[in-house]
């Protein structure tokens, strides 16, 4: 039984293939088209999934779309009617697109799928509900036979928050909160207000929050959101414009905080840091109340999370420490891309009645579900790019990489199958030495070309995590934040403060400053030999050289670009920024040995971007 799941036409399009309930392949379209958050039909991702399964579309039993377009249209139309005549300009822009294309998505999808199989039968096409897709993506791959499931996002068809229970192969949603009341949209409104891009900049607000104080948290609770003890909530829509307008917030929202919305080119100030800290505090409180209520109502000891809000790893860490649940599992592709996985799994288990097999760790294979390249193919592709490289044995490659990292060089690391979801987990990663006080700033400004305040995550050997962090559980997907242990902390010196360019702030540091945020927290990735043996070997060798079982791990891309997919993508990124070393399979490339003309060409391309 092969089922293809598809998410598309909003943001982060993706495809996933499930075979007899097992996730065989999954990838986002952006990785192939190089257009960040690509929302188009995922042609390339579908083609990859079919190739990974060794089957054409004619051999697929069902194709499942991750939500129901007619219900979305119903919500759009009812919202405009309820609020008319406000929002007429927005209505004028949205309705023609729906009448021309989106309202006929079933026919559109059938025609697009017939590009892969001209005889594709319409009865093979199914539609899942948005929050069911999210809930299925969280529960079915989890290592739990029974669990409570909480989905929180911007909005699906109508639901913005939903609670479900999973038991074996059964998954039932029993409660929902509906649009326009949404924690995801509340957080996105503040993302917009603080000058970041909605649907992609929310994690910047989360990273900015520890620099501020939650001075406006009570103001948010008094005016913007009525948060009940059980976690249910309602937004005061007089402050928001996303129902009928062309922006997330209105002038009344700006008046509440006393400043106009920040434009993206304006400097961040302590005010914006305080606003970020305030919305983060409110979100955490809302999520904690929701999870406490869910635990009380269901009696479940395991919790699964999905939806875009589940990517808020700070809130996730507080849920784990809250003690309401024994174990927590979060879908690594918690946003809309993961809906492709969930749609396929929901169809297999619920529509087809397929049995469920529970994996010891989980059913996501470490999220390593994307394309991979053989050694010979890597060499052929790098040679075609004009790259100069040495081919080493695996042992020598690990040793050379560990030495480069211990010498505090920045390393691009490209190995095995590409990750599915927004995080690089040791397959398409940029790595660095966490002990370096300058590594964070250098990686942000010279390699990633992004804001200097952005924190980096530590990848740590699973067997050593408890020795360095206030955490003693698996966190393979970089979705839980915990504090650095107190015996690893120290104050930042004046020289270090000057290096970071934020000497007016009271910065906390540790023995691993490059991965310690200003509040002593870290977004932890635990690495096990079972899910990523080569990355585990590298960490083990780095520990043998330095005594530190941790590496800086950030996504292999620059600001504004998707994570690299192919060896060519990796070489282009390597040549266009200040990475020192690139390791692709067993091929090792040093920046100083590359053709300087190529370096100028690639650098100028990034500058134009």
C-alpha cells in the first residue's frame, strides 16, 4: 500500500511517500527550486519521492492533499460577509484568485498529477482536514501507543488549535478553537509589528526574546487576548487586521504599545526586545495552560505536538519541565510541510484501516528522508563545478574534519540523506567549535549573513547531554530548549562583550559560549549512533581531541536561501561565504585551494541576492 501525501499552495510545499505505514521519503519543494518557502505544487518533491520508492505514480494507491479547499473558502467567505463592508479591498484581491484557481483545486491537482501519470484516476485523490493532517503527523510516527495530541498553528480550514487522543491506530480530534482566534496568528502579529516576515520570522522573535524583559505581557493579556485558566482563549479583533485587511495589525495595535510598527530596515532597540519577550511569555503561559488541561482531561502521560507553534522550542522545553506528561514527542516538520506526512499517514490508518507499527525511537528515521548521493556521484558533480578536493577514507575524513573544527574553522558538512523539516540535523549542516567566544558572531555575520543576535544550537552526544545541560531526555530534532548546567557557566568578560558588539547588555556565558544564549539556554540536539552514525563519529572524535562532546550546528545555507540539497548547492554556498572547509561525503575541500575566479563569481552572486 503506497500513499503519497502533498501539501501546497500556502507556504512550505512538500511531498511524502508512505509505504505500508512506513515513511519512505519526504522533502520540501524549496530545496529543489531554491525558492525559500516555495508554495507551488511540489513537482520536484513528488518526483523525488516516487524515485525513492522506485515506483511511478501509476503504482501509488492514493494521493492525499493535506487540507480541504472548500472549507477554507467557506471560512474566507463567511469572514468577509460577517465583517462587511470592512475589508472590501482584501476581498477584491482574494476572491478572483479563488474563483479562478483555488476553488477548483481538485481539478487542478488531478491535472498536475497527470503530468506524472496521464491515466491518473480521480478516485485515487483524497483530501484530509488540515488539523487532522497535523495531528496524524505527530501521533503516528511517535514512539507512543497512546498519547494526547495538541496542534497549534495559524489556521487550517477553521481550526487554529485542536486537541486529540491517539490509541493504537485510532486518532480522534475532540475539541477545537476556531479562526480568527489563534495563538499562531497572535505571535505572527507581533512578528509583523517587530519588523520580521510573517510565516518565516517567528523564530527570530523567539531568539530575540531573551534579550528583553516581558514588560508588556500583562498589557497583551489585558487587551489582546483573553486567556482562560484551561488555556482556551479569544483575541480582541479590534487590534488586528488579518481578517479583512492587508496587514496583521492596525493603528490601534501600535497605539497600545506606543510605537509604530518597525520596518525591516530599522535598527532593533530594547523596546522591540521587550515586546518579543512579552509575546513569548504570553505564548508559553497559554501553551502550559493548554497542556495542563489536556493532561487533566485525557489522563494521558504522553504528549505529541504539531503545527507551526510546536516549533517554539522554548515553550516546548517548559512543557517538558512542567511535569504534566512523562514524555514529549514533536513532529520535526511541525509546520505545513509536515502536513504531507500526516495526510498520507491519516489515509493509511484511518481511511484504509492499516495497522500501526511503533518504532523504538520514532517513525521519522531521524528526519533523514530526503535525497542522498553516492560517492561517485558526489565526485562527478564536484568536478563539474570546478571544485578542487581530496578524497579520503571515512576514518581520515572524520579525523580531518575534527581537526579543522578544533582549530576553530567553520565547516560545511554534507552527508547522507537530506533532513525533512526546517532544521539541519547533521546531514546538511554548518559546524563550528562551541568553545570559541567569536564563533557565534563570525558564523552569523560572515557565513550566514544574518542578524548577530541569532543563537546557534548545540549538537551533543546523547550519552553526554546530562553532563552539559539541564536535560536528561532525547531531543533529536532540536525542538527543546534547556539551560546549560550551572557548573558550565561563567560571566562574559569585557573583551567578549566587545566582540559581540552588545556590551551594554548583561550577557551570560559558559564554557560553550557559541551555543549559550543570553539567558543560559540552548536549543539542544541530541545525536545518537543509531540515527546518524557518521555525525556521531565526528562528535566522538571531536570530544577525544578537545574533551567537549558538542558542536555548533546550524543549517547549511545563507540568509534568504533554503538549506542546500545537492553537492552543487553546497559548493556554491561554500564559495559564496566565509566557510573555511567543505566536507561532502568523503571529499574534503579547503577554501584556499579553490579557483579564485570561481570564488569571485559565487561571492558576487550572493551579494546580488
